């Protein structure tokens, strides 16, 4: 015997979404501030469309093992673990030690998240170079829009 199909009440879903978004906004004001500033230099305020999520992306300050921390200090279990971190986690001690000569990269976060440092570099360089926006088209390709003189 077939069972009656379950239906989802859109009003309940809307209430849950509103409640969770309010909690998200309350605990992530720094990510919101960074995103607002980043929109002046990067399309949608992010370096990859994967990061463009409503109401705004988290900006990640550090990552270790299977955990990430946003710029507001909130810790999350990283269930995405994209690219290389999928294999060994973020900032694996052996890899960090192997990259000792490249110490600034030892705190690098997966490009599929919204790392704070690349955004800061774009915001800092864009006015000096006369760049309006930077946009990642494909891996290793950057589209740069400049002001016409």
C-alpha cells in the first residue's frame, strides 16, 4: 500500500530560514563588513561564484584539521573539505613543516571558501593599479577590469 506523500509547509520553512539567518547575522558581523568592502573590488564580493551565498559568505581567518574559524572567531566543523584538505585536513603539520620556506602560506584556506587575505590584497592593490574589479574566470585565469583613461 502506498503512503500519502509528505508535504512541506512553506510557512514553517520561511520561519526557520528567517530565524537561522538572524542568528547567522548576529554571530558574523565581521564577515558582513568584509563582504561589503569586498564588493567594491570583486564581483559579488568574492573570488569565486561558489562563495556567493545569501545573505553573505563567511570570511575564514584560519583552518586546522577538519575545523575552520571565521573572522568573528566562530569555529565550524568543515564538512566540505575541498581540494587538498579533503585528503589530510587543513594545515596538516607535515605539510606546514614542508612549506616552512613559504611561511605566509601555512595558514592558507581552500579557495572555495572566502579567505580574508586574498580579498585584502585585492582591495589594497586595485586603486593603485586603476583596477575597478577582479574576477576569477577559470583556474589560473584572472579577468581585470580597468578604468579607461
